[in-house]
C-alpha cells in the first residue's frame, strides 16, 4: 500500500463553537461541514496552552511548552528538537510549511533561517504578520515575497501548487492560516458583506460588557459587530479549505491523503467578560479537530479527550511512524479508526507566563485539567475554578466553593498533580518560572521589543 500523504491545516484563534458542524448555524462553513461528514469530528480537542506560540511548538514536537521552551508569545523554540518534519523526512516524505510560523522569537518580521525551521524542507513562511491585506512570506533562500491578494488566499494558492507538483511522491504539508485571528475586518468585501446585516446571537455567558484592555471595554453591540468580522474570516477560510479538497480530488490524491483541520486556540469574544485568549474557559481551550483518511478513519463524532500535544504523536501513529526522542503527548491514533477507543483521562491546560493581553489585565499564571466532564483550574493562590461541563456547558456556575463538589475537586486536583509530576511541571509564580528556568534574557528582549516592562 502506498504511503499516505498528510495535509495538516490549522488556523489561528478559531474556537470550536463557531463552525456550522459544531452547532453554530449563523456562520457559513459548507466545505468544512462537508469534510466533517467524511471523518472523525472531536468535540473535546483541547489546546494545552491557549496562546499562539506555546501550542504551536507543541503541535510540531509533541512536547509541552516547558520542554520545547517557546513558553510564551515571542519566545523562540529550541532548534535542536525532533519535529514531525524530522520524522517524516526520515520516512522519505517531502515536507513543506506554508504560512504563519511564530516560533522564531523577535522581531516578528524576521526571516527564519534554514537551521531554525524544525526540519521542514519546502518553506513559504513568515514569523508573524497580522496585516492580511499586506501579506508576505520568505522562501527557502530567505527571499521575501510580497503578496498581491489576501494572505489566506495566496497561502492556499501556494498549497495548491505544492499538492499539484508533488503528486508522484509521498508528501506532508502544513498550512498555517492567520485568520480568523483579529483584525477581524481585514477580509475581502464578499465575505464581510455576508454578515453585515446578519443577526448575531451572543453566547449565554456573554454579559453586558467585555474587558479588552485597560483602556477599552466592549459593549454587547460591539462584541456582536466583532463577531461579524470573525465569521467573515471563518467563511473565507472555509472557501480556501474547499479549494484544497478540490485540488486533492482533481489530482487523484484525495483517497490517499490524511487531511486534518484544527486551530491553535480559541477566542473569548465577550464570554465571561473577556476578549482574546489565555483563559481556561471552553471558548479559549476548545478547538475544532476533524481528521479524515478515506477508507481508514471512521465517520462520526467523539467526545473523547485529545490534546494538541497528543495530536502530532497520534497523526504519526496513524501513519505507522513515531518520534525517536521523548515526547509528552500520547499516541491516541486509535481514536481516528475505532469509534470505541478511549482518549486520555484528562488534558493539562495552562498559561504559565501571562503575556500581552493577559499581562495587561493583571492575570496570574494558572494551570488546570480538562476532562470529558469537568474543568478544574488553580492559580498560584490556590483553586479558582471548577465547572461541571456536562450540566453547565457554558461554565456559568463555578463550583470551587461548593461543598457538594469537594470530592470532585479533590479528584481533579490529584489528577493535575499526577500529570504535572509525570511531565516535570513545577507550578509557581510566573516571574519565578521565567527567572529560575533561564528565560529571563529572552523574556526581557521580547518585552523591550513590545515596549513593555522587563524583569
């Protein structure tokens, strides 16, 4: 049997509740919805650290952030690590990376030199750029190319070209879109117009206002307006995803290609009074995950827990490959082929070094556990959240002080301690973590770059 190709597509800041196939009929996503009907859709795919850089490092290495060291935004990843590309190259795959990288530290507009690309071979990428109408990328030779169309569209065109050129040999392509991350209204007019007059229903856990920054609070009307732009970007992504599937079918590669759609983390959009991410709520940590390989994956929906640190290990497992070095993630590849397979008991979730928006709101570091039924969180001062996610799916009743939930909280705390010990996580005030683990110089350099206070 020929080796399967791998098309790994992920977006930035796309929460799972905002896809039609996940229950939000207000957003038009016909291509992803159709794709979901052909594979396995996960309702409990968990971003271990809901922030761009840390979880991206985990997606490629199967390591938690305190091991790959891209612990917070704009801290660089270790370049001596084995990645999914390393494993796939060793198995005679042609590997490629297109789109946002964000693992190179500062400055954000830098080219990523060959030795810092975690062994991806073909390269059409940039570190970070939130100006989609003025996109750019660097190629394998560090030559910059400015885009003429919206970056999401041009990156998809690069991916289409990759798929067409490499149809004779096994390949593995990672495509990383920056939308639907804000700026939400940096989208082509045809998509913005889809939602300009649309009625927007806010989630039940959205209050009268949402804190965005120390100097800005959004009203419900403003939250709804931002969602219009968010939905526009999601529909743009959906059309681009449709182009990819059409290309695979047109070139005769669809049946032998594992296709994955997911995201690095979610977006609060007013839930619980917040915007952005770096929070333990479902809107921030629950991401879409759909995996399809015709004739191999089953068709259906599962609520088993899989984390984004497990995902690279599991996808390689589906391809009968594995990391040669230590990984933190589990091989849960049976979840893709067996509807009765168990997932992990609980996924660790954390924000060990609050940066940027979290720093602005004076947030503490936090760590927690997400299971199929509950979410448990503690800060350095002690337990702060316990939610029954089945009885209270919008997490509106915090049970942390409820005496009837004492046994559940003890069980969740014990699970957190067990997993933390297994994976070498010593939770402490974030300033101590930065200093004691040797991040101080990198952290201060990043803070100076963004004109923020140093340690």
